């Protein structure tokens, strides 16, 4: 990933800047803190892999890394993660804990990655500064390799583009939107693992609809 340049100069036909920042050029930085979500290199034996859309702005990752470097010990890392108040992370944890009847209390042991591996420019998490489809396809080989390394039993996809990436990697059909796909393919079996497509944790979907998918996960554990 440190050598990839597919998205770092990307512009639209109208010259809108969709270029991303390759956070893996500095391999020490990427290993220590790829995001506010996960120290992924410590989770390679996880049976559950969560695939989100992208890491978000590079500036956020950089700030977190700087705070960690000030005191590079595990306790400080844990504190930084706990201080992160992402609604997405809180809702995802809530649904997973509830669906497994409280047998887990966090997602600390899940391998977490994304369909798009590089960081965004600026401070915008929304889709208007990134070409989601193109960058997802550019990055699918790196996602495939992570799956080969971790060998998860279950893959959970958050939203449409992680599922879109897997559909291109493993050549299976999905609908043209997430709702249609979940209705038709609530569980997708691939080789030695299953995919459970999830709505994004903060999507405008009823809790009942959300929980229908989360409750499907644990039959495979």
C-alpha cells in the first residue's frame, strides 16, 4: 500500500479534487495508528472482520498519532480510543453488544479495516471530496490481501461500498442499493467465510431493521 499512487492525483472531469493521501508511505505511522478505530496489527487472529467505507480525514489520524507519540504506551493508546466519541462507533458497538446478549462489551478484538485505505484531504467526512466507486475499486486488491491474511469466519460490511468491493473481489451479485441487497441477500456465503451486510450504524433505518441483520451474525460463532 505504501507504493500505491492510484488515488493521490485523482480529479473528476470537471477538475474536482478527489485525490487522497497515502498514509502508508510512513510505515511506522500507519502501523501504530491507522485510524481512531483500531490498532489493526494486534488483531490478526480475529474471527470477525468489520469493513467500513474509509478512514476519514488524514488530519484526524495525524493528530491522534501525535498524541500517541507523546506517550507511546498501550495505556495511552487505550485512553485515546476511549476518548474518541464517534457516533458511528458507539452505535456499532451498541448493536453488536445487544445482538450478542451482552456476551461482548466492546469491539476491541475485531479486525477493523475499510474498503478505501487512504486518508481524505481536509476535514470533511462526507462523500463530496472523494470518488467512492473509483477509489473502492482501486483498493480492492489490498482489501483482498487483508482477508487472506486474517482469515475471518465472518465479515461485516458497513454500508454499500464495502459490500461493493467484496462483490468485485469474489464475483457475486448485489443490488444497486444496500436495502435491495439486504432484502435479497441477507447473508452471503463465500469460500470459508460468510458476509453479513449491515446498514451503516447511523443510517436512517429503524432499530428493528438494524437488529434483524445484527442478530444473524452470531449463528456462525
